[in-house]
RNA sequence: GGGAAUGUAGCUCAGUUGGUCUAGAGCGCCUGUCUGUCGAACAGGAGGUCGCGAGUUCGAAUCUCGUCAUUCUCGCCA
C-alpha cells in the first residue's frame, strides 16, 4: 500500500519507511550507485540504490529505464549536505530502496534489431516542444508531462473553487440538464443525434443549457448552476472547440447590479484560491457604445492604451475624398495613434502588400491611410492627404489624437463596423509588436448596455445580439429597435470569458421582441413554445450568466489555446487524433437508425 | 468555403542559387565505463520512403502542380 506521494516527502519524514509508486522520470547510473527520479502526480523524489547499502534492489535498479512504472519501499534519509537539490521541493531527502519492483516496463521498439530498444514518441520528462500532432495522438503521454499535468490540475482547482463558492457560500444548486435535446433555431449549427426509436427524427446536442436553466427558474430552484458541456458544430479556433465547457448560472429575483456583484465575488474567489491574486472591486465597466468608440471592440484588451479617436466630424469636409466620402455615406473616420510608431513601422508595411496593410485588408478595409509626425513636429503623409489638410485641421488632429513627435497615426475610413474591426485588429497587432502587453496583468471589465438588436444585412432583418429572451432596460422598452439590453459580458485581457443577461418574463414584452426580429407568433411557438407555455404559470424575474470555462482556465494557465487546458481536445479539422473519431459506422448501425449516407467516409 | 505557415531520424531542427547529400546536428535510444548524481559525464553504435503522388530536369529534400496532415486566420461562431 502506498504511504506517500513522491512530492510530499520532506526532512520531517527522515527515518520513516515509505512505500511509493510512480514512473521513472530520469535515471542516473553512477556505476556502484544508481539514482532514480521517481515521479507521480504530486512531484518528484530521488530514489537511491547502492551496491553496498541496498544490494537486494540493485539488480532491478540496473534494469530500469525512463517511464517504467515501479514500486519502491525504503527509508527516507537526509541527503548529504553537499548534495541537496534546491530545485526540488523534496531535494533535502532521498529514499534508499530496500525493495524495488518493476510493475510495468516499456514495450520494445518494433524496429529494434536486438529487441532491447524502447521507444517513446517523445520525451515525457523534458519540457522541449513537441509538435501538436504527436501530442494529440499520444495525449496520455502529453498529459504526463509537467505542463499539461499542471494545466489539468489547475482546471480542477478552478472548478473546485467555483463549487465551493457557489454551493457553500451562495446557496446555488447544481442541476443536470439533458444532453439529448431538441434542435434550437438561431445561433450555431447543431450536432444531431438520430433516434433509433423514433425513425427520421433527431435529437440535438445542447449549444448551451439556456432554455432549461430558465425553466429551472420557473420551477423555483432560485439559484442554479452547472458545469455544462456544450456543443456547436462550427469551425474551430485556438479558443473554440466543438465541445466546450460552460459554467452556467441562473438566478431569480436579482437585479443586474446584484448579479454582477455576485459574479465579481465569484471571479475574485477563483483568482484568490487558484492564483493567490487579489483583484480590486468593483470591476471597471464600459458601455458597449464606449467600448466600440474607444477600442473598436466589445471585448477590448485594456492592459494597454492605444485608444482610438473618432475624427469623423473633422474630416467630413476634408478635400481627401476617402475621408469625406466615408462620412458622407454614413460612415466614420477613426484614428489609431501610435506613440513611437513613426520609427517602428515603415511605409512598406503600411502600403499595399505590407503586413499591416494586409491585416487591415483582411478585416475588410480598402486602404490604410497614415500620417507620420516628424521630430520637428511637421507631418509626413501621402500628398492627397497633406494637400487637403488645412493648418487648423492639422493642429486639431494632432490635439485630439494627442500626437506628438514620433507618432504614427493610422486611419480607418468607411462603414463603422469595418473601421472598428480594422483598427481593433491593428491595435492588437501593434501592441504585441511594441511589447505594450504586460503578461502578468489581469484586466477584468464588464461590458454593459449592449444594444438589443443588430442589423443582419444578409437576411435583411434585425437580429438579437445576445438572444431573443434578453430583457431591455425598462426606460428603453418603448422603442425596442434602439433599446439597450440588460446584458453584460465579462472581458478578461481581451477575451470574452462570460456573458449573460436578465431575461424577459412577461409574455407581452416577449411577443414584441419576437415581432421586432421578424418572428411570427406561429414560428415563435414552433421554436420556443414550451418555454412560452412555462412562462404562463408564474414566472420569477430571472437572469443569468455563462462562463467559457476553457477560456478562463486558459488565461489563468497562461496558455494561448484552450486545447492546452482540455484533456482530450479535437484538432482544427474537428478530429480526435487519439481515437481517430469521427469515423464511419457499419451499414447495420445506419440501417437501424434509418439513415442513408450520401458521402463515403475517409479511409 | 477563402487566405497563410509548416511537414527532413523517435523528438526539436539545419540543409545556400537544383550538383560529394552516399542527407547532418542536438536530445532521446542501444552497448560500455564510472560509488553522490540530479539537464549526469565520458567512449562507441544503431537509426531516414526528406508527408504522399505526379511533373520539369542529365540530376530534385531543394523547382512546378496536385493531394494529405497540423497550426494561425477571414467567413462562421457568443
């Protein structure tokens, strides 16, 4: 029976006989004495087998290799003073192996000639980078490595601290909701699951437990939470997987203010418990309008400045047609002022074909105008701008953008969404290049007062920005088209880690919202009939929030992809390299499900 | 669906304008030496379908086209 984890042993254990189990992390044969670094999930400790002191374990010690699984029984000893290892928490002690038992060796390499070679796809005990393909194929080995092991343990700590806070401190009740549910309209594509029992019909995997958690409020649970798996069949990104985890919450009888306050408490609790970090409260807030104005984004990274400046009014009468034309056709002109940008960014990079130009173009910008402020305070730019800028306009521009010698001003001109997207992107690219981002900083802020709706040009209609159950501010309810929603997003260093809203609980208001997005009563009943029905029987005012747990843990772990905080993630092609899912299935299975497939699966 | 990067030994990479490349290095692996190492050291050794398939060429890791995989990204997605 194991008596300790490897990483627990300290000087206080000297003299005790311990039994350890673990993997050989590294192995150093000195001839007459062999050192083994034994690893388990808690850490590493040094095992010694000595020809003179522990002759009975020596032959086995000699036969060990990295990643063998062994059992060790031995006495904890103080290390000789000159061989302490300060890099290991257990570095003051070592265990003399009275007994060594090999529990599991490595299989020999098939290509080995004498059958002696063993082969690991990559080194477990080293932090050297390994290509992601190999890491995913041999994920169980990748998870043995320090980095991933830490990340998964951190994830556990985060979830644990969430449960403690919500359950013990705030009285939340965890309720599970179905994984087999019905296809939801709006939003992302569903993963469908055929029903054998109901030929021709399909379940959908939940994109989120949204409707169920509202029903739980109708049921009177008052405070619900769930660590919920969600599924969306959309293309992947570094921060998007087809299955991901939300911390899902819903509360009754609380105002937006109260909900935000409780959630600040939650997030602070997590940071304190997991990282030992105190974050000042209340978190800063930005309205959606202000965030778009100052940063061009509803999830701005506020760890650095580089704020945008709207100069539409200044440029509307400009002789430079790109600017005046943009304003005349209802668009805007905004500036990204970059201190020191004059030296840092060459014209080649800004002009067509340059990387900054390409960044802008990828977001839909047609061009990238610029002004350089020289050391003597005069400006450099293309003739078309310079010739059409009066001295007053020039001075006003410099004043408003705060531009001084050495500044580079990058301009976005056109429709507001494109300008904002473009300058938001450039802002991020440039901040990274100029090292303006302090990686140790944690900036949390709420974005509030989202608009209820957003124009969908493709479908030529208004669309709910959050979802159609979001409650407008009471004072805005008379004109829903322009109303602000009681919705909020939590932004963490430029990532949206959470978002939620108060929900509509009056059917007449809900009806009006459906009308506004062009949803007929009949359609609404087809899609959400069960929810609307539920609301007939006494519905508490309620609201909630959902956190992207993977993103939150990613940020806390300092990783750049949620794949690095998910034990078994998918590749960007939505495949699992470990199990080789998805795969074709037997025609027998398909027949039972009443499914015909028109496409042959990949071999 | 579009754009981009990458793919050479188990891993990480180098490989110039196509020509001693009969493809190298570090780590790992194998054999050996060594009684205080801890990124062990030292000596020796094995290990390659240059992702795959066509093409150009006297000659291709290198050029062209296609294809597959991994990643980033636009669209998409809250």
